[in-house]
C-alpha cells in the first residue's frame, strides 16, 4: 500500500483522482495539499492548506515518508499572458517538485499535463510550450520515477462536486463519439497508482498508455 501527496483536490481532475485513491485498496493514505479545503472527510485523508506553493519548504516536516505525488493542480491559459501562465504552471510546479525531491527522492512524481503538449518548447501554442518545459524540467529531478500524463477528455465521477454544468453535457456525448480520445478519471487515478507501484517504461503517457496501465 502506498502513501500519496495530491494537489488540485478542489478542481475537477484532482477531485476525481482523490476519489479513486480513497476507494482504492492499494492506497493507504492521501495528503491533500491545497489552498483551500476540499471538504471531504475520510479516514485515509489528511489535508495541508498552503496559501503559496512557492513556499512549500516551510512545511517540509509534514512531507516526509510519501511514496508518490499526484500533481493535478493547474490553470487554464485562456485570457492569460505567457508570463503569468508560466509562473502558475511552470514555476509553481517545478518548485513544488524540487522541494519534494529533496525530502523524498525515492518517491514518484506524476504531473497532469495535456494532450498536444510541446516537448520541443518551440511551437507556436503558448500553453503547449510552457507545459513542455515543465515536463522536461520535472524529468531532470532525482525522483525514483517521474511521469507526465497527457490525458484527453476525462469523464468525471458521478459524486464529484467540482464540475461545471456545461462539462456534464459534454461528458454525456464526447466519450461515445471519440472513445480513443477519452478517459475516465477513475482510469487516470488507477493509472497513477499502478505507475507508482509497478513503474512504466515511458515517462510521457499518452491516452493509450494511461488506458493500458489503468487495468
């Protein structure tokens, strides 16, 4: 059984991964690190409220002894300039990971990126370049394993709270129309857990990889 640090529990992806971890027998404990409470009570779940992820080192004593970090926090690039998006996506994520790698180098760090992320860091799409740089620099850190998940459309758990109404409409249509481009958050969560326990030969997992390792 593994002990997991998770970010993004107040967002759609993080909440879904959290629900899978709570019901999965392979997970012993989850420490949710977030800026606000996810308002979920469960014997497996602990919460650490951190107002600024760039100051995570202030909480180092509470981060010892974990097997994995499932980094599901993220923001949309819509309406955001590259400087601000880079700070929120690259600077925050890499700093968070560096703190954990110093404390728990034997852990796995799994980052939720996105399909079409630009590993060359040179493309025309701003968010794809920034996420590509984030992936590349995370992989340089001395973790036991570092995986970048590039999911497509993700269907939510029925009991999730952090879901916009329009997304619920899409969730009823898209998976049946584009099954090869869609995942469930249960599959994403299971894949993270299995990658931590069993490892995976690639550090970038596209949709087919995530489906494969989720079984």
